[in-house]
């Protein structure tokens, strides 16, 4: 424990008080970048306060007042009592976070090497970070554990009365027959009954089911059971805005109150939904990453859908993985957790293979849908128009003539990714990042996709004044423009983050596609996420070679996931789908294994490669990042950090690589470098990071230098 130096201690007779009654030292977490708690004395008029973990307190800190969270109560302090300050006010009569929530956040803060106070305040919604005196009605009765529903889970929702289900039969758990689901297919029924049997205890499940295999149906039926037994369910999804139909699907089928939690909500809505969750009136919380920390007094089931998705990992500040925190939460609460995906992360599959997770498979599409057929199309030396080979164009004509829909995937937005001067070779780069500016024509802007800086589109070369500026490459905007003359009778819809800026626009485009008013849908990876396009019979993936050959060791995994996810959009109904993947590298081992034996085959190969190269999941990584406006400073800091690491007592089996400049060195005018730590044993790595973190905190450094630790990093830029 350390004490804030600027504190001018309240000198009142703290020591004298201690001699008459038992001393109360309040251990408080404060939103500051320090790994420690701070000791305070109770206010003088606090005789009646029942100190409970998780209460917010207003405390003097330096020259200002801060909101703190009471983490613990002790009888003694490492500091001289006379120097401790008193709490100014108690903001909550009842704790805002239950003990189990504090334990979870405390664990995550320690695991991800992030200051505990900042971690807690990241987990709280904005309205509770401020010093408002208003707090929700008591979610957790004083001095009691959170109420745990002891009743056994209600019987399963089962519609097929004739078929002898492998599950206990029973009523409909108090909701309408019309809300009841499909008759589950045997794979779904097996999954539901396995998870149902685990309600009330910790058990992780991997629900490994191809797109359209009915995973969501499995979630819904289990959540119905959880709700019927008086408990709450938490469903974490990568993005809610991208899948407007998801919420409706849950609410139309489930009784009780469903609330959503994500950062795009209006502050007042977010506050209200958070309150309903913490009070226990919400029966289902559907949220993005940050919702993993919302207190739920009767949590009975956690689902992480699309568990492979990168956006479940926070990429700045408190760099937690919502998926991994979710598993820990389920363990602390003692409930099952379902990790669902059509393309599980290699880490998760590894856990399933080693039987840490119970592996449930839905290998077939639910209902009548056929799986799509994927084929590679070698486009080397092929004439392309609008980036489409002749084979793909002809195929498109055939599908259009048959009245079918087509989906084209291009993972680049804007008009052109490069603007070059034909006279002198000048290229438009962002002045503050090592990134080319992307040309957008509607609206016209010259845009850094990294830092967001926008410049006017130049009319003449800034270097030689030539007017001969040429656009190289193709983004979705250009594809749309070039496609129309090739397919003059087709209605084309573009779906990317630019075309769906306006509120409601994505929903409008998706329903136009669903109604069949659109023949060709084109777009970026927004298309890969969660939407159904049942009338699509042909998917063209125009150019993934860039993704395949990216420098990051996870690039092939991400490419394989993207291909399978995009492919999974097609042919959901009676019409079978076909996927054509254009490439200049048809011999690529990953593409070959994907084609030959699907995602499963790719995974087997990729895991072998990871094992040979000692990469996750066979080892564990942490990345120490540093940046400054001077390129040398981060390298010097990291060299010193490495020297200090090697001087620590327990560095056996810890490997430190670097420092090296980051792949994208200059960003927003700052130079980035990194140091990679690798260890085969997670616990050993954790012990090392703890010691090292303490040393790094004390390391003297200039104001200009920023550093951060990323435990289990997934991006290395
Ligand atoms: P996933 O979440 O795996 O992509 P969904 O749960 O969305 O799959 O199911 C895909 C489609 O199949 C949906 O339209 C759903 O309504 C339907 N479906 C799911 N389960 C069944 C079933 N047992 N019988 C018939 N149709 C089903
Ligand atoms: Zn020029
Ligand atoms: Zn930039």
C-alpha cells in the first residue's frame, strides 16, 4: 500500500480514537494509474455506516476530490495513522458492486496488468463514475451474499411431443406456445441437454456450429430455462449495431425483460439498462464487450457469441478479453458458459481438444439449408473488369438471369487506396502516420483510415504541380461505380461503414435485400457479421491475398475465419450457395486445406504450425508497447525495461524478444516500438509480469513517453 504524498493529513485525534474503539481503515480504489489501494479513515460522523465492499466514497486525493470504491476494511494500515485522511462522504448507502463483481474486476486488473482503480471505473457506466449522490436501489442486501436461486432449473422447452426427447419433458416454463422454438434437430438437442445438465455449476462449453446450424436457437432455448428458474442470462456479442435483427429475435422469443448494453446507447438509456440489470429486473442482458462486467445478482448462464471475434478484446487502456473474462466470471459465479462460433479461435479449439471445454458440435445447417460449395479461382494473367474475372462475371450473369442474389466481398472501403502522381511518383501519405491516404469520392475526401485525419482531395500534385494524378486500386465505392455498367439491369446495394453512417440506413439496406429489391450486395467485412442473406446463391470474394500475407502470425487464422464467415451468408434457404474465391496464390497451403477439409482441416494444420513455432496457444505472450514523439525514446525505454526484466529473480523460461519498432511505426505523429515476452507457462508469465510491472511503474521516464502492457495480445501493429 502506498499513500498519496500530497495528502495533507487530517490531524484530528485519529490515534486517540483508536485507543477507545476498534480502528477502521478503509481501503479504497481510486481512478488513478497506480496499482495500489489507498487507506482512509471513516468520516467523523460515520458511526452508523455499515461499511460494505463496493460502496462509492468521495475522498480527498491530492488537491481534489475523487470518487473511490471501497474494496476492503482493515484494522490497521502500513502508514502512520496520523497521516491518513478521512473520507469526505459516502455516496451509496448500498454497495454498487457486489463482492463477486469486485473479485472479477480485481482478477482482471491483476491479470491484464492494469491499475485496479482505473479497471473498476472502466467497468462502471459513465453516470456512476461521477460524484453523483444518486445510486440505484440496493441490488445487494447489506451484509448478505447475493441471493442465489436454489431451485432446480425448470424443465426444458420442448415442442416435439411425439418424438421421445433425450431431455426431461415438461411444461413450457410459463410462456406461450407460439413463442416456443423449432423442434430441435438431434445435434441441437444434444447440445441443449448437455448445457442444461450443467446449470448451477461452472462448466465451459464450446458450441462449434457452422453458420446457420442453429446456435442462436440453442442459446434461446437455454436462456428460456434460465429465466423460468428465476435467474438472469448474459449474452455477449461483438457488435450489436451490425445485427439489428438479433435483439428482436431474442425479445420475441423470450419472456421477461431484455436490455441491451453497448457504448453507442444514449447515456440515459445506458444508465437505465444498467440499473435494471443490477437490480435483477432484467432477465436477459445482451451486450458488447464492456457488458461483461455488469453486476447481475442472479446470473445463471453466460453466452459469448462469435467468440473468435477480435473486437471482444479491448485494444487500449484496460486491454481485457471479454471472452476470457467471461470464462473467469462463470467460474466465480458457478454457472455454465457457452462460447459459440462457426470459426472458433485456435485458443478455444485447443482448450476443447484438451477437454478443458466441453466440445459440442453442430456440423449441419438447421432446417433445409445446404452448405455452400467453395472454389478457388486463379486470376493470374486473367483479364479483370471491375476486379472481376470473366468466370465470375459469367457466373453472376447466370445467377441474375435465374432471379437469384449475389454477394461480393471486398475488404477495402473508399474509392481508391492510393493516389499517385503519374509525372513524379508522389504518393499521398498521412502527414502524421505511416499510412497512405484513401481517396473517397462521396463525399470527397482524402482520408487517413488510421488516425481519421481528413484532407481536401488535391487537384494538382503537391510536389511537381502536375495535374496527372491517378487512382490506384479499388475500394467498395469504386467497385459499386464500375459494377453498374457491367450489370446495367441490376440494383446494387453497398454495405460498409461509410454507406451505413446514417442511423437506420443499415436496417433499410438489409431489408431491401431481404425483400429481393436488390440483386447485388457488395461490401466489406460488415457483410461477414451475423446477417442472413437467404436468397444469395453466389458469393464472390474478390481479393483476400493481402490478408493472407499480412505480417502478423494470426493473419491466416483471421483470413480463414473471414472466408468461412462470408461463405456462411449464402444459400441459407432451399437454394444452395456457391462461393468463388479469387486469388493469385491458389497454391497457398491455408487455402488448400480450407478447400480440402474446411475450417477443421485448416485448424489442424494451423495448430501444428503454432506448436512448431512455439506460438499461442502453445505459449503465452505479453507485449510491452511504448511510444513517443522521438523515435529513439521508446527503443531506449524498452531496452532498459528488458535489462530490468533480465535482472529479476524468476526469469527462467521467460523469453524476451526485441525491442523492435512496431510494424506501423509512426501513428498520429508518435513513434511506436514493442518488446515481446513469451513463456510456455501462463502462471509463470503472470508471476513475472507482476514483478516486472512493479519495477516498470517506478522507472524514471520523460513525460513524452507512454507505455502499456498487453497481456494475450492479438494485434501486433
Ligand atoms: P446460427 O446461430 O448457428 O447461425 P440460427 O440459430 O440463426 O443459426 O439458425 C439458422 C436458421 O435456422 C434460422 O433461420 C433458424 O430460425 C433456423 N433454425 C434453427 N434451428 C432450427 C430447427 N431445429 N429446425 C428448423 N429451423 C431451425
Ligand atoms: Zn508529381
Ligand atoms: Zn493518420
